[in-house]
C-alpha cells in the first residue's frame, strides 16, 4: 500500500492537481485526502455523476490546457461512456483526461453481486473504447514509471487514459473535515420507525448502499411479510424511476427510500415523477449530505433545496423532517394525501460495522417481490 500524501506528491510533481468524480470505496482513503486538501493543495470538484465529471475535466483542459483526473468506480464507467466517446475521444474533440477507476468485482475476488458483471468486463470495455490502461501497483517507482507513460500518451494522442485501482491500494487516511450534522435520528432508526408505521401491502423501493442493507436487516428481524420490498442494490440513482414505473402500474402505496447522493445523481427523474404524478407515491430522501458507504465524503446536498426542486417539478407537497415526532406526524398526515409527495429526512452520519448485506441472489429477491405483487392482483 501507499500513503495518500506520497501518491499526491507524484501527481503534483507533474502538475496534476485537478480532480473530480464520484467516490468509490476501493479508494475511499484517497477521497478523504482530496476532501481535506481541497482549495489548499489541490482542486476537487464534487460531481453529481460520472458523466458530469468527464465534462468538468474537459472544461478544465479547455480553459487551462492542463490535464484533469476523474475518479470513479468501474460501475460509473458505463455512465461515462457517452462523454468519453463523443467528447474526449481523439476522433471528436481529442481531449486528454486521466481516469482513476476502482476495480469492484475483480474476477476471483469476493464482492457484492451487483459488481460481478462490470468487474468481468471492465478491462475489455476500455479496450473496446480504445482507452489504454494500467493496473496500477502501490509502489512509488512503478507509479512514477506508469505516470510518465500515461502522460506521454495523453500529450501525444490527446485522449483518455486509465489507471485501474484495486482494493488495498492506499493506506488508511483519517478525514479531518467532518460534516457537521447533529440530527436526532440515524438512518437505521428512521427506517425502523417508518416500517413500523406502514400499512399492509405497502411497496418499498430502496436505494443502493446502507439504506437497502439496513432495511433488509430489519425486515429479516421482524418478518413483516405484508410489505413488498425491492432492494435496488446497484444502479445508483435509479430507484426513484423504478418506483415511479411501479406506482403507475399498481394501486398499492409505493414508498421510495432514496439518498441525497442518489437523488442528485439522477435529479432529472424528479421531473418525470412530477409529470406523470402517481397519486400513490411517497418519496423519502434520507439526507446526511454524504457518500457514507464510500467513507463519508460530502455530496452537494448542503446547497440543494430538495423541497423547492420537487415542488417545481409538480410534486404535490414537500416537507423537511428532523425529529422522530415530526417523522411520525408527517407519515400520518400524508397517509391519505394524493401524491407524489416528498419527505426530506435529515439524519446523522453513522452505521453499524456489523451491518449485514442481503444474503440471497438478486434474482431471488426479484422473484419474491414479483410473487408479492401477483398474490395481490
């Protein structure tokens, strides 16, 4: 492993000090380092998704003639394909950008099921895109050599180049800039309160990360089999659109368990929800202003007024909730109110270290959810 400081010194020596992207747990310590040193040693722009990050790096190059670095999980490579091929590619605008891609689902390594497919095809995808890559070793001399090779390509070919980062590349880094949130409820406590106060036959669509894991564990504990739950363990940001389509095709109450980062990543989905306005939809955003499952790096939620955005998109109502009492009252008041409605639930950071993951194949959970729906036709 290598320290974040050592790695940054190598990059800085080559004038590589601009970073943007979406955090990945593969190099969560590097993300913490970037957050701590933003506007001090470097510039780190927090992007809403990987597509935007590529565009930000392109704008940086166009305005400074300097190369930017875009970090992402390999799942985000799929989202980034459009600007990589239609903006940065040498056959189009020929804009150099250095990618740092976390290799989740690496073949032969144990990982969550949603990373399996992308883990298998990450390298072949880059080859198909004609993006050269290096699987980087956490060795100072190796990094210097590979960086020279990358920079030579970036300057001569004027196109993207990728560093593939495996787990355990960086030494632990403790983030100094903490997100100052001190709300009453944790996400896990809030999920339990909501589940305990739902009517039978309610459908829940939960977003990726700790939200689905905490919901899964509580559901396994109480065995409340009158709820239909779809755990959207991958495809970050897509749970709201999945839930919208389900709500348009069902009469049951549909509740979206969303996160601030996931909502921001696909915020355009709020316009679709507002346009088609299913009356049976309740959208709950658990807002801790952080990418918690990748190390607690901040999102842009601190400057977003989700309620105003939702109302502008034709939601019927929006509430900000900060306490247990407010949460229970809002659930009761919205019980018979036509939707779509939005609750922004302000929560504190933190989750249990022994939190379980859903222990079945995703296809099994899909089957259980669809069986639940069939039995209620």
